[in-house]
C-alpha cells in the first residue's frame, strides 16, 4: 500500500487529518505517519479509515496513483478566498477522474495533442492558439470548449461549486504530456468561456511558470482578449461612440461579458480610462457587476471527450460495478457523483463530437 492512497481517500471525503482522527479513533499522528509512509497500518486501522471515508480496503491498499497529477494553475489562485480543504478536495476529484481516464485510454484510439507551448507574448500566443484550434484570424469561436477538446485537451467538469474558484489546468501524466483543464460547476453567463481561455493560456505559456503569479494573471487576461476578441476585428467592427447600448449586441456575438468587452476596448485604446470608469459606474448602478442580464439563461458549453470515452467503455447507462472494479474499489456513490450527471450525446443530435474508436487489440 501507499500512504498517498490514504490521503487521497481522506481529502476526497472532505476530512482534515484532525477530522478523520475524531471520526475514526485513529490517532492524528498515526494518520500523518501513514500518509507519509512512515507507518504501515494494521487491518483494523485500515477498516476504521475505510468505514469513515467509504472507500474499500482494497482501494486503500493499492499502490500510489498511476501517474503524477500536479496542481498546475492552482498555484495562480494562491490569493483566492478558497480554503486549503476545498482546494484539496477539488484537486483529488480531478485526480480521480483522470485515473478513470487512464483506465479507459488503453481501450481507445488517442486524439493527438495539437496545442503548442510558447514563450511568445500573450497576443502572439493567442494568435498561434487560434490557428492550432482551426480558426482564422478574423473568425468567431462559437464553441471554444469543443475546439479545445478537438485539439487534444482533456476537459473535465467537476461536480463541485466553490466561490472564488472557476477552474484550473495542468500538463499531467507520467511524462507530463496530457493537457487537462478542469472546470467547476455552477458558473453563469460567459464566465466559463473566459475561464477556458485563461486555462488554455496557462497550458501554452505558463508550464512551467517563468513569471510571477500577478504577471501570469495579467498575461492570461491579454491572451483571452486576443483569442476571443482579436484586435484587428474589434478595431474594424466596434464603432464610436462606445456606450453600454452599442456594446450590448456584441456580447452574445462574441460570447463574452459586457465587462470584458469594456476592458478589451480600454486595452486597445478605443476608450480612455475615464470613459471606462464612467461606463463601469453605470454597470454598477444597474447591479450588473456580479451577474449581467440573461446570464442565467446562457447555455454552458459541455465537455464531450470524457462522456464519449465513458459511453464507449462502460456503456449508456454506465456499468457502475465494472467501473468500480476498474478503479480498485472507489465507492459507487462517489463515482455517481463524479460521473452521474455527465451528458451523453443524443443519438439524433447533429452536434459535432469527437470521434472515438475502440483500439484494436
């Protein structure tokens, strides 16, 4: 067994070491030693931990997870108002979903990774990214998530909502050759598209991080601006005078928030800092800072790669018992929490999805 499995089960259950000690009766120092591989627990100790976490003893006795899953752009959220326990649980959810992916990959043909890594400026990196995603410099991007998946990026939607955390990304796997973006649930409006753009920037420019966290955040904003609102297009299509009323129709056209549009025209020098401040005061006075009109009705782009993999390997509906066996004893309720709400494609739909095929033995 490996202590990392004990820690994984504890954090997935949402427990600190102290909380697990209080529930299981296993000493906190013993739990810390087990997780650091300084102490091999007896079966009664494992049974106590299994009872509280809901994981089978067989899962707890496994070796450590089969591939590294670094925290990646979690580093860029170091100042966010997110507790360490929330971060740990979110990271472990993503890690477990990735383990499920690893269990399925040998049975499926792989999609090549097309996104680059570059040290170019955010604007040039965004232009390179548009080309890699199959878009011309002037074209709109109607489904950013689908384009990112077709470029070989694994996008996972985690069934957890945390205020102050929209998503994170990393290059994962034994060779750090699999790009992954994790999105959290509960986001409204065009916020998810912005998060996707940010995380794409972190994959392309900040792996590894060669600047400060503040600089990385600024570069991500500039990257998303050029990715979704190319300078050449915006200068040609946004006419003066720029007002809330004149920008409002562009919001749905480009799939961005009104506030991001305002920030973009400011960056391009199409309005002054004073004009920007005046327009933002108008937005604030209308109560639109946290949620703009119609945000709740905007459909969210959904991942297609992961559901397609699950459907091919485990069927539709999912064979939960087989999935539990393949994951070494992950509790079925947890598996249903992670996968139970994934959206399989309607057989009659003409929605373009990734064409997965079973690998020929």
